[in-house]
């Protein structure tokens, strides 16, 4: 029997967790975390760290926490004393609630928590960094997983139809006849067939960004 009541919230993957309190004349017992109970709503990774933040002054504003794939984190946010207005923003390109936000009041009295699962859309990532690699971020690149079936040709056609000037992801130089062959460059040979470089000029407006995002969302939605 679960000691958690889980309520899905408007952002996909965001849930409000309410804990059951077992009371007697001494007080109460509350289960803070249970991997088995939370697995049904997507908690799969082991706990990597536990952080405690103290805020000295009422009305203090704290920043949003975000990690790029593959370093995305799931967070279980709690308030142990007083109350907080906790805000979650969907930053997943291609998500149906992209750039939307939701807030919940968490307090020591209500014992509620927010479970945030705001990772990238399934099959889509932006400039991934496998272990042992670092990005230079020369230009933003959208990469689809092999399982998605999205191809270079399909991406070219979609952006051309939307009249968006974007670049294909280049094949490795070792594939050209003037360079020594490197058949062991498996990643460099694999990614260009399912990736696309997005527009990144300095004065790219918000409406133009929305247009690019809508193309990516449409492609992702077909899979």
C-alpha cells in the first residue's frame, strides 16, 4: 500500500506528491521517499545527492535549476519549515507544454512535494554530451535517436517546406577522399544521418525561434 497520493499537474512529468501521516499521541511518522512507490511515475535513477537550502528572509527569489542531457536530474522538492511557492518551467524542445510553467505551494503543514521529470522529449536531444566529451556549442544541433526513424533527408525536407534556412550536420572529414579513413569513428559517421544544425544568428527573433521549434515538435509528434 502506497503512502503517497500522486496528482499529475499540467506539465507532463510534473506531479504533486502528498504524503500520508501516521499519527498517534506522540506525533506522526511520514515516509519521505520510497523508490518502489515512485517508480510508477517515472523515478528510475538512484538518489545521487540530497541538498538542504535555508532561506533567511521572506520573499526571497531563487533561480531555476536546469541540466542539459545527459546530465538531467529528477528532483523531489520539499519544504521542511514555513512555505515556498515552487515554480517549474518546461524547457523541453518539442514538448506540448514547452515554455509553459506551473507553481504549487509547498509547506511544512501540507507536507506536499513536487516531483520534477522535465527531461528532454523521448527520441530528441540538443547537443548531447556522452561521457568523456564536451560541447563547444558552436551552433545548436537537434539530434534524433536511432529508434525514432527520423532521417537527414526528412529533416531537410521539413525545414525546406517551412522556408527555414538551416544546415545539415556535416559528415566527418575522414569520409572525404583527401583525408585518411577512420572507420573506427562510429559516432561521427552515425550522427549526421539523424541530426540537423539549427539557425543561430545573433538577431534570431522569438517568433523565428517559435517557427523552428514548431517544425521540431511536428517531426517528433509523428513518431
